[in-house]
C-alpha cells in the first residue's frame, strides 16, 4: 500500500487514491467490506485520524458507505450520463472579472466553438461552496466535460474534484494544482520567477527584492523559488530582509496590499533598487504608491510584475512583466479535454513557458553602472 512521505499530496488523499485505484482495478468490488480503522492505520502506517479523514472523504464522495457498528463498504458506481448529439463543455471560473482568467475564458470559448462544442460558463465569485454546487449542477445538466479554475488556495484537489476524477468524468484544471495525477494546463511559475529576476540582474540591479503573495500562497512560493534560484545562479546572496508578503489573501486585495508595501518603501532601512512582484495587480499598487511619494520609476526602484494584464501596459510607468500565455492555456485545455472525452492517450499535465515583456518600469542599463 504505497504512501510516499516525499509526495506533496496529503497522506489521507494518498490513501483515498490507493483505495479508489483498487476499486477501479476490481480488487475491491461493490459491497466489499474495507478493513477496520485500526487495520487500515497499521497497513498504511498512519494515524487513526488520517484513516478517518480518508474514509470521511470517500463517504462524502459516495465511493464507500458506512454501516454503524458493522464497518465501511464499497458503494455501487454512479452511472454515467448518455452522450448527446451536441456536446457541451462547462467552464467553472473562480471569478469572471479576473484579468487572467477572463482571457483564458475567451480562449476556451474560441477553441471550443471551432471544434464544434458549446460552452456553458459559471462564476463561483470566490466561494468554495458555490464552486462545488456549480460543478454538481453542470454534472446534472449533462455537460460532457469541464474546465475548472478553482478558487481554493490549498492547491490540492478538493473532495469534489477527486470524486469526478475517480468517476472518470473528463475535466482539466487551469488554476495551479500540485497533485501530479490531476489534469492541468498552466504556466511554469518557477521559470517565470527565474526569468524576471535574471532580467533585473542582467540590467545591473544589486539589491533585488521580492513581493510575494500572502503567506501560504503556493503560486507565490513557486515564483519565489525562481527568484531564489536566479540570485544563487548568479552568485548573489538571498537576503530575507528584501522579501515581503502581501497582507491579504485574494486577487481583489492584491492591488491594495501592493500599495501598502509601496507606502512603506521610504521607511525601509535596506531599500531594494528593484523588485520582482508576485503579480501585476500588486505591482501596479506598489508602483502608484511609489509615484505618489514623488519617487521615480525606475531610477529610485525598478519593478517587474507577473501575468501581463492589460492595465500594466497603460500604467503611468508601463510595467515590465512576465506574460502567461493565456491564449495557449485556453486552447490546450480544450484540446486536452476533448482528447480525454474521446478516450485518447494524452499527457496529463502541460506546463507552458512564460515570456518576458519589457517596458519602462525597468531601465535598459542600471544608472551608475557605467
């Protein structure tokens, strides 16, 4: 019974995956009784709490059921809906107003229509329970597959996502997810952080800071790894005094959180001469705070963001940034989903290379370097 302590997937979800794989392989059949909690804990070498969490997840998903005083049993599989003449794809977005996901949405629509698929769009408005309800509603409606941009900040598949995975329902994630067994199309965030930081290094900046997402934000950490790797690969020390976190969680607070850090810039004992910023919204907030204080960009501090949202090119100082290929993400997500719906053997995850977009917020050569 494989439990990999080096795998980032939580232990209870590894147990869930193992038991479901046994059900899929017919090693466990409908009506079979699972081992007791204590026996499962011993077999997987985990705590009783971990076993109970795994079983509770599968009970919630309808994979197993519990009979009080008797044990836990494998449930009957849920029948698949029949295929309709006109196939439909459901698109579950965390927030339709998001500059990043709205561009992915347009790409999904264009590609799906070209391939002859209808697209239904839902907006979870940043609420996990609404996201789950919309996935269930799409299933009930009978969509043939789904593209999902989850709003969870845990970056692991929710019980709802795992349920549709093990039922064999076709779906693809376009928001970052750490689980290697979940279909995903997205950018190489660590590479993007590396490209951004190396660009600043090559321009001659010496004290390069990083404005990360809120603490616990895995995407921010991935971009931060690229920042760290670039510094070290160029023989520079990583100074934690130059690393900051956004105060609030959620994309619609990012501008304000970046602005707050910018307002504090003058009081920093050790001022970076350049910042790589977690995303464009927080970079733009930081930029405006710097300009309001009479400082100059890029002479007093250079800035490079991430995402290449439209507002960045029209900012007071147009923003150098890392572009995520949203048009390709949407296109590849649809192609991957259609391949899954047609039963083709296709790559489970497609990680795309981001691109550096140079504008005026970084100088071509650092002043004072000549």
